[in-house]
C-alpha cells in the first residue's frame, strides 16, 4: 500500500477543474425550493456494464486505472447525467421576490455576524491542526456557489453581500458535531485552504473526541490532523452557505436577530442543562419547543433540523381540541396485523440467526396466552402493572458463536419453505432449537407491559422497564456522539457491562432531535439480529433519555482499521466485514428501514470480532413498506428486499460527507439504494485506507461524488471482481446501482461474494480479535483526567467550573428516577419513547472484572481464521 499512486481530488484530471460542469453540479445544491423535481430512477445513465460475471469484468489492473481503461467494466455516470443538472438549473433559476431576497440577506448577515466573532483560543488552536472539510470560507462560497443561482438577478443582492464579507471569516458548519476521523497516512492530504485561526468544527470535534476517550475502548492514538467531517443531519452545506431556503425559515428565525437556524449548539461537552424551575421541563417544552414528536416519525418533515416545527407542523397541545388526533403511532408500531408491518423475527440460533417472517403477520390476538412469562425482576423504581399475555418471541442470545453450535439452516431458496400468498410473506424457516443459552424465559407469570408498550410492534420482545439510572454504575465515558453521551456502565445487581447512551431532553428539544431519538429507539427495539447492537433497556427520567445497549468492547471498526500499519485490510478480510455489513443492511431493509449512515465509525466490534451496526438516529422507516417477495426459480430464487421499501423516497440531507450518495446531494429524494452506495465506499476505504471521492473541502467532495468516476490506486492485490463490485455499488444513478433490482440479493450474488456462505456468517472466524490488554491503546487516562478536572476540550484546558458542571450533570444522570410510560403525559414530546426492558436478559454480556481497565484494547490477528474460513465456512 505504500506505493499507492493517488490522484488528489484537486487534480484536474480527477475532475476538479473550475469548469462549467462543476458549477452545474452545484447548481443542484441550491435551496431545495429551487430544485428540479426528482429525477429518481429515470436518469439517463446507460448501464453498459457486465452483469457480474467474472468473465465480463474485462481489463486487467492498470496503474491508477483510468476511466477510459476501465470503460468495459464501468457503469459510471454518463455525460448525459452531468448535463442534466445544467439544463435543469437554468430552467429552474431561482426567482426570489424582493421580500424573499431580503430574508436571505438577513440570513447571511446573521451567519457572518456569528462567524466573524473572535474564536476562543481553543477553537483557534484546534483549527490550526485541522483540515477537515466541514467548513467553507466565504471566498469559496462566492466561487463555488451554484452558477445558476449566482446568475439569477434576484440572488445578486445576497451574493454581493457574500463577496463583501471578510474572506477569512469561515462559516460555522455544524459546530455541534462531536466526531472526527483521522486520515490514514495513505489518504491524500489536501492543502489547507483555510486561514489560520479560523473556527473549524472538525478540529474541535477532534479534540473533543480525544478528550472523551472516544470509542468503546478500542481507541488508538491517531493522527489528529486531516480529519473528515462527521455525520451531516439535515444541514446541507449549501443551505449553510447560502442561508437556509425560505421554506426552512421560520418567522422566529427571521425576526430574531440572534437566532440562526444553522448555528448549532455550543461546543461544550455539557449538554444543555434542563430547566430547573419548578414548572420543569414540561412548561419549558410547551413554551418554547413544540415539537412534532407526537406525530409519526415519517410525518415529521425530515428536514427538521433546519425547519421550525411551529411553522410547518403545528402540533396541538393539551387543552386544544383534537390534541391527540395528530398523533400517529410510530412506524410499524401500532398495528401488528398490518401487512405492511410484517413481524420479522430473527433468531440468534446457535449459529446464525434465522430470519422468521411471521406469516400471520404478527397478530397478537391469535398468539396470546401461548407463553406466559415470569414476573419481571424486582425494581424499586418500578411500580407493578397489570399484566398481559404476549406471544413468544424467538430472540437471539448475544453473540457467543464459539460457545454455540451451528443450527441447521434451511435455505431461503427452498421453495417448500417459502410461502407466498395471502399473507404475502416469505417464510424463512426457523429450525432453531432452543439451547440452554437460548431459552425463552418461560415462567408462569406474565410480563408487565404498559398500555403503550403493548401497542408497539416490538412489544413481544419487551416488558415494563425493570431498571433505572440508579441500577447502573458508571465506569467510564466511552464517547460522545452528536447529542448523546455513551458510558460504559455495570449493572449493580449483576455486574454485567453495558453501553448506556444518555441524551438530555432539553438538548434534544433545543436541537430538534426528538424524531431522531425516537427513530433510534424504534429501530433498536425492533431489530433482532446478530450484527445489530442489542438494546436491553430504554427508559426516561424527567430530564434524560437512556438507551442501555450491548457493550461492544472492540470499539469502532474504524479504530481497529487505524491500528493496521497500512490503515487498511486485505481483500479477504474486507470480504468478511462487508458480508456481515451486507447481512445487517439486508435485515434493516427487510424491516423497511434505510440505514443512511454506514461508515466504519458506526460499525462496532463485538468482543467476538464480529461487527455490530450501531447509531440509528439517521435511519428512516419506509412508509407503506411491503413484504419481501421471492423471485426466480426454485433453483435460483432471490428474496427481493428492495421491495420492502420500494418506492419510498425521503428527502433529508443526511449522511457522512465522504459517504453521501449523489442522490442525497442532489436533494431530489433518495431510497434504500443509498445504503448500497455507502457499502461501496466502505469497501473501498477498507481496502485502500481512504475514501474515493474525498475532496479538500465539502464542496469538492460533493462535486467529486456527483461527477467523478471511481479510480483505484495501482494495487494489484485487489481483484477485478472486487473492483467490479465497488464500481457497481458506486453507480451514480441509483436506478442502475447494484441492489436496485432485488436489493441485498443483488449484492450477495455478485462474484466477489461467491465463496461466502451467507447463512453461516456468524460462524466465520473474524480477522481481528479485540483483546483487553495492559499494552493496548489507552484513552482512559484522558477520560480519567476529565473526571479529575484535567479535561482537555478543543486543545485547551477547560476551566474547573466546566468540569465540575460535567461531573454534577453525570451525577444527576445516574441518580434520576425513572419515569414509566404511564406517567409520561400524552402531550410530552417524549411520550413515544418507551421505558422498557428486554424480556430475557442476555446471559452472555460481559461481566465486570476488577482486573480489567476497560480502556485498553488491541486487535490481534485471528490465527484460526484462514483454516477455519477456507475449510469450514467458505465454499470451495
Ligand atoms: N454499544 C456500544 N459499545 C461500545 N461503544 C459504543 C457503543 N455505542 C456507542 N459507542 C461509542 O460511543 C461513542 C458515541 O456513540 P454514539 O453512537 O452516540 O456516537 P456517534 O456514532 O458519533 O453518534 P452520532 O453519529 O449520533 O453522533 C462512539 O465512539 C461509539 O463508538
């Protein structure tokens, strides 16, 4: 990998000329209200590529394979695709009236006002070492804003203002983000284009990340320069550059001189403290932030972060007639008999989970009384509730593959096992036998479930919550995400280790993240898959929300990659991880979820070395999701998972910069195909240590994503089939992208995965095994410092008051009293957040041991892997 020949994205040959077409691409990124209607699958791109056969993969590897050389393989974007935006943008030249233009101007002024303020020293320091891409200075703005928009008469006023603004003044971009990436040595380092001392969010994130001990124990001391920006949530940089589109501005935004819908919460590690008055949170919420949380997740406009609920989605509050009529149950939650909410249970059988699609479509009534369960464990926090019967659920026992036997797996292609018909469901058999470690908690009593929980689609998995904040003892801070903090905790009663993610309600409301946390809970609670992190408990207190999850001691896969000398892994290992990721995404798609934030940082490593997908706050559930369908013949059938969310388009601007799919940038809506795009980027990054479209700033990256073909370094170790897979996943036209026909089945059938036995993935030997070690990478010192007052945030020591406040806040977090579902009033924004516990606790979760530091993890190569995988689990 050392001899990688990399064409920096700024190389004109790589499509970075200041040419017309680039402006054309960016013209798509003008405020959404000016955009052309969705092109969707009707792109003009022509799929000239092969259908996946090895033979058709064409040419051999060439140094830094050019597009020309690879044409025979490539279904890259056609010229017509890049021409379309130009045409459309001209046709769609924005036409602002004088009032609208004035509003835009107001937005710009507000933004510059905030951006030109003197940065604090720590931010300045952080900015010097940063070179991320999440900020854009004014000069670039003027240079790179949409050509069509620039040319419009109405925009002149605003652009004049932009060009007059001090060029050194950066625009703050998503200052709230708490994450950063280290760039691998082989990643092209782009020249910094920012001026010294400017505010730079990614650098701040960087510093914060280091200070908080980062991730799940699997933390390495990485180079803090050259970070990549983090997850973007509804904050299209173009909106930030240009001011928000009018439809996203509320009257409040426009009238309050100091308000800015684009400014993010401060960069303090502290969550915004909740109101302390006796009226408490409820009145605070009702006064200031009437969110749409009482509506269906999908009914809330996805661009909530840049929109004002009051103006767009008025929600009625208590006392108002019909205040509850606006509430729609969470997706797939309210009616288990609806065909659109198939009950899909994946069982962690001894071995690989068998997906069980309940052909009765989850009719609770029919299944009631089948399996009385034992009473919940005692908890002082919990008041007893009337009990109800539940249907038995097959749930996986957490991942302990070595201790488990492989259950016979019945192929989903077995026609005898596939039922299509009235229920419209694919029955993929469960031949799993319950093992001692996989037994249902069958008792004589029934689980307690609140009325609200009973109505949930996942109610067969959960009962009334049996723990509260006091049930856990904090061991250390694992890391801080966008809005939540994740702690390694041990349950006092059992000594079991968990990852407890805590969100401040006030913060969630302030930053309009209510929908996100509800989505995350919904997906975690609904999912039951060995490659998706298990949710054990969730509960809320007056001021906080808690998600208690399986602790993945291996930390982020990204960190594991960083421990590699080359920052990348070989193709065989990449196949392992990508196959597990594909299985996880397939499952999510089956459930009607689109993940939308695949990246190595969101892939955690279980202690077994297998992956665990986490962080679902960007995921969305398809409206009217359909049941999977089996297509093809008995010999070669495929489960069409694409159809589960078929036709569902969503239009938020979310994702991670380097992973964002072209259709997301274009803003004309996207589908589940975005997940296959991100899979392509992930595989590329695993193999080469950097992402294929990285530019030296956000705009360049997006331009590359829209225009550039994927190029490969001169690396003969990567097979043609692998490159072919990447190319097909990175087809810019989502309608032509691999996965657009049958979803995951398309990907699984690709020659790159030919040897993979999908049903036995969980029994493969992982390439890397996380090990707690005294000599591993240790970030606990930093978090210890944080606790002792020596915390460094943004490169400078925070004053002791801040540290004290943090400690105080943590104390409160772990002392609050749990609020059961029934006492959370219906008008509470977090009414739909359930307090609940998994029916059966996992007996395989890690147990706290005094001798472990839980801060030092290293990754060892799995010696068993080659023998085990090639001889036992891979077809020959
Ligand atoms: N179950 C877990 N086990 C171990 N570490 C975890 C677990 N869940 C989260 N973490 C770690 O805690 C940190 C914060 O997690 P979180 O999901 O909030 O952050 P994030 O991925 O940045 O989220 P977001 O994208 O929402 O900002 C991350 O470093 C993450 O790897």
